């Protein structure tokens, strides 16, 4: 073994021993308060991130299941779907109510039919108006839902001849969502109701539908 090689081996051993000694000293010396705080904060951050990912994944899966359930729900069960405990105050539950109200409003074509058809349509329009009124108070965090609820509430009031309320909700929709299709439609309808002739026609039709045949 050469002298150079002998010194190199001794230096390597010295470096290894020094590293081991420092590790032993660190293990014997308690961490400072600052070090503990940093470690605790890092551990807490890691835990929160893990919890966030878990609940995000769980919420996404739950939301997807609710949408699927809504898609598979027929007209007769929409209100039942919306009233289930785990569906209340969810976007899906509110959309179920909107879908039910929308289908009720489609029966307006029955207003000019027989007494039984007219009574059924009148009842369903009142139910739709009640649903839309409730959703207008709850759906502010979901713009598409809020827009349809305002439009439905305005139309149902117009059909029933309450033109002041109809105009109120048309104006609110036009003011809050001026660049949307429904907002622009509401603005046009509100202006139309300012025309005395249009107003008279709507009130005449509402009175005719409400009168017994």
C-alpha cells in the first residue's frame, strides 16, 4: 500500500467517523422550540392536505352519484328526490325542484281545455310558482338556477294575472343577468308589460282561464 493510498483511507475514515458523531450528538440533543414548531406545522399541513384531498374526492364522487340519481328520476318522483335528507340544500336537489316546476308550467296549454284539465293546470302552475319563489330565495350561489327560477316566477305570476309581481321578477332578472339570454328576454317582456294593450290582453286571458266554464 502506498503512502498516498494510506492517507486517503485515513481521511475517509475520519470523515465517516465525524458524520456518525454528529448524528449521535443530534440524537442526544433535544430539538429547539422553533424546530418543534416547524415540525408540528409541517405535520399539520400534511394532514390538512391529506384530509382536503380525501374530502374533495369523496364530495366529487357523491356529487356525481347525485347527478346520476337526478337523471334517472321521473317526473312523479322529482319532489321526493328533492326532499330526501341527503339531497336537501344541494344543487341537485334544487335542480330537481326546477325540473318539476318546469314540467308543471308546460301544462299551461291545458288552461283552455275542459274544466278538469284547467283545474289541473291551474293547480300545477300554483305549485310551480311556489317552488320558484322558494328557489329565488335559496339559489343565489348558482346563477343558472337563479336565472331560471326568476324567469319561472315571473311567467307564473304573469299567467295568473299578477302583473306587478311578474314585472318585478322580470326586472330583477334583467338587472342581475343583463348579458344572458334569459336576462335579455326578461328585459323585453318587462317592456312589453309597460304597454297598456299588452297588459289588458294578459289580464283578460288570466281572468278567462280562472273563470269556470
